C-alpha cells in the first residue's frame, strides 16, 4: 500500500538540456537521472516519518544546480537544511526535528542533473510525519495591477494565523510557511497544505530571502485577510501585483550609457534636485517628472563619484559606463517624417544622438524646387532637438554639411545630410469617434495610446455614457484603457497594503483600434464594472 501511495505522489517530468560535447562513438545521453524508489528513504508518500535526513537515490551520478533557488521545501523549516550530492544520491539534512503530523513537500525545479550531459529533472517529493498526507491546496494567478498582464516568477507565501505582527508587517518580518512560484502564465498551485487558517501574500523576492522588501519589491495581497483552507481544493484567487508608493523620495535606478548619457529614475518627483560631478553636465528633457537625463561633457572614468542632492538628502553613485562600442560611432540624425513625409501640421524636427555643442547655420541650407536658397528660423527645443520654421509652400529640401553640427563630446556626422520636404495632405489622416459606456455612474480616466505607450489623448469620465471625437489622427493602431479613478486624482493609484487598499482597476479594450487614412472610425466601448 505504501508503494502505491508513493508512486501516486511522486511527480516526474524529465527533459534534456542541449550541451556540445566531443563525439564519443556512442549515442549521446539525453535522459534525466531516474529515481530509484527502492533505495530512497523515506519512500515517496511515506507516513509517520520521524527522522531528520532524506536520501534520494538515482540511476546515475548526479550533481546539484542552483540549489538555493531551484529547491523549495514546504512548510519552510526554521533554518536552511544542508543539501549535498554524492555519487548517485542527494542528501537533505534538516537541522531541527520535523513538525509533527505535517506533510512535507520538496520541489526540485531542474536542481538535479546527471554528471556528464547536464540533463536535469523536475519533480516533487512528498512525505508525512503524521498518519496521512495533507490534501489542501491554494490555487490562483498573479497579474500586474496596472497592465493586467500575467506575472511570472513571483513568490506566493502562506503564513500561519498564529503570528503576532500586524497584517502589514507579516511578510516583512516572517518567512512564509508554505511557498510557491508563479509560472510563465502567472498561474500557481500550492499543494499538500495542512488544513487551517492562513494569510496570503505574493511578492517579487528579488533577493531570494523569502522576506518582502518594500523599498524595491512589488507586492500583492488579498482583501480578505484570512484564508480558511479546509477543503482539498480552494477557490481560485487573483493577486494584483503593484509597487507601493513610498512616502520617501528615493533613487529607483540609474544607468550610464556610452558616450556619457546618465539616466536617473526616482520613485517620485524629486524636489530641489542638484547633481554634482567632476565635470560639466548638460541636462536633457525627458518629459517625465520622475526621471532626469544628464550628459557628460568629458570622458567619464568608471567609478568616479556622482553626488545627487534632493529632498534635503544626499546620495552618491558610482556608475560604470555600459554599451561601449568597438569603434567610435559618428553623430547621427533622426527626423520626424512619417513614411517619408511630414504631417500637415508638423514642422521639421531634427534629433541628434548626442547633445549639440556647435550649431553652424552657415552649413545648413534650405532650398525650393528650383534649388534657390530660402530663409528659415531654428528653435532649440532641447539639448538634442532643433525645430526648423519655414514657408511650407516653397520649401523643397534641406541640407546639412557634416561640419555644421558637433556634439558636446566633439562627435560629428560622417556625411552631408539631405532631407526632402514633402507634406502629407489632410486626407492622409483619419478620425475616431468613441462612445464610452459604463453600467453604473463612475469617476474614471480614459487614455488612448500608441504601442510605444505614448498617450495621445486623455480625458476624465464621470457619467454612464460619454462621447469623444478625435480628429486628424495619424494612421495606425491605437490602444484604449480606462482607469476606475476611485480617489478622483485623475491618474492610476497603486495599492496600499498598510491601508488594505487594492490597486485601482484598469480596463483594456480587447483589441487595438485601427485608424485609416481619410476614414471616420466609430467605436462603442461598453465596460461592465
């Protein structure tokens, strides 16, 4: 009877990992190590086990891979067991006595591989210290609270109800009793759980310490603080992952890319921001209140300190420059032509790959169709962008000599640049008439945006039906989302597990809206709240 239970509980998925090896004259081993049941102790599914050591035997020599992340033990022991491999077996030595009347589940996610070819296996090994196998499970999925997209590799933790901490301190101060991880589709399933009342959280666990770090990790929780697991299969739950809004303004991340572009991202809008280095900096407009971009004007030495002052505090960073090219790249120029033409209401805008230090208008010429010179005006939009104003009826092409522009880092273009100035007619553009309906009165925010997440239209909503007319849109695909603006701040508000508040719900139209040239597109979007 014991052997039948074991075979039913041991789950095995074998797969081979491709690896290049010299030819040996025989067939290459593509099979993962096989489990030898009769030599394994305790047996899979064994009951009333009182020992502290697990011996897993295989049919070939094995090695351990990524054991700290690829082996999970539930319920979690107080201290990490010693896990080792020797010849054809893997040994797990617990440091403390195992809990009485408890089912233990050990998951191996590619952690055990054969010695020569590296073929690994995925399986779950289960035994009990009591007279039965615990049969409760916890099933659900994890989605991003804003995008609604599935989230993979997120830790799911169940915590016993006898903890004394406040709800919002549980994942920060305690390691979960039962753990799992979401798959590529954001789904998870925790099995062999002892019946009882638990608290559930899901978080990124970037540092793999099984503790939630609110400064850098996103989290999700259930509005119902207590989960009563009494049946074999629980109701499916949905976690909405979000990054909490910090009360303190902090540097979220920073990156320095060749030839000297420093981007600093904050978790909120910094106040009284000042950046100090050993050289002069040129700031670029990012269009965002939470990020800044500075350009070095001289060659940067890795690990040179950069001092950042904001919100009455000082931070020091020492970035290392990334994306170094094999040879120095020339200055490049991009323009705002769409399919080779300017939109009817656009003016010519040139964007350079680096901030411009020298701009010699004598090397920039505008001509009509007869190659006669025309006058123009240049407006500097930003450190890297310049806008040209001219008579659209007469202008035919613009030329820039290679020496006309030079970056602050002394880069210049390799060749002369010539741009034909042709404008689309109004017939090139399309129109969108959108009717938005909700099944109840609600405050919301409608956003229409491109695939690159550029918002082209945003409007408040406070009714059950509203119409929006968007004219002269560039042909292409547009995406629609609607934010249930509960706090009426006209933007998405993430959750707050200190206040037991979930992220505001965001609805997405099921498919992109296709705007065509010289076409009026009408759409009715009904949202069931």
